[in-house]
C-alpha cells in the first residue's frame, strides 16, 4: 500500500463516505501520477497504537483543521528520557511510546472502542475508552472502562492499567490548555513521521491515506 502524509487544510465541510458516489480526489506527489483516489472509508485511531474504529463522516473545524480526535492521545513511556509538555506539544519518535511499533504482540491482544458523547456544550463532551480482551470479544466484561479520557482521572486510570499490563511506567498524554477537562480544540497529533512536521513548521496535523 502507498502511504502519504498530508497537512490538513481547515474546512467547514465534513469528510464522509457517501454512497454510491464517494468523494474523488486526484493527488500527484512529487509530480508523479498515481491516478484518481476515492474515499472509501474513514478510520479514527484516538489513542496512538490502539485499534481504531470506522466513522461515517468527519468535520474539519476551521479553528484547528484536524481529523477530530485522531491520534489525540498517546501512551508515553516514563522511562524513555523524553518529556511531553501538554501546553507546548512537540513531535516525538514512536519508540518513546507504548504502541504497535514497540509492543505489537501485546497490543494485538486488545480490542478497543473510543466513543465521544456530546451534550449541549460540545466542550463538555465525554471521550470514553473501553478495552476488551480480543479473544473474548465485546460480549465479555471490559478489562478497562468505559473511562473518560477528557478528564485527568480517566487518563490516570488508563496510565495505571497500561503500566501494569506492560511492566513499564506509562503515562496517557494529550496536548491540553486546561488542568480540568479537555476542550473540543484539537491541534496536536501523535503522528508516526517527522517529515510532514519539518515541512510545515512544526505542524503535526496529518491525514494518513492508505
């Protein structure tokens, strides 16, 4: 598969997977022709390294222009030597995280769900993570959650679970301008490549096209 990393252009129009006429794009990186591309599905990976879920549509907000909550959270090894500042987030190599790159077999045993529950004020949305044993499936009792990643206590609960699971100190990290609940503003993604970040003056926002 070809994988491209594109900087997001803010738009008020939603991305979607309409049927029977999907959206159509022509993309020519490095002046090479790869033919027409069509959006056939949209997938969000809210926590870097955990399984994602299909979403029917996605709106790129004008304030941040990010694929909502995609790679918004990550599981940082406390022992990696790298520090993450939520108020001044920077790109970090994936070797610093508990993810598919550092622990593929371990994370393959988990099935996860991420669900956003909104109310009248979207900034008060609950961002719920639930984890099951993949072999037992979703009909079994969850081994974690639902826990609300929008609040510090939910992220701490997640940190403790993965610390016990992998045997290393892990912190669930997120870029945040608040010590209480996360706002709807999402401007930092824990992406896998630094190339787009370097080419776009530190902007980490990307869409992965496969």
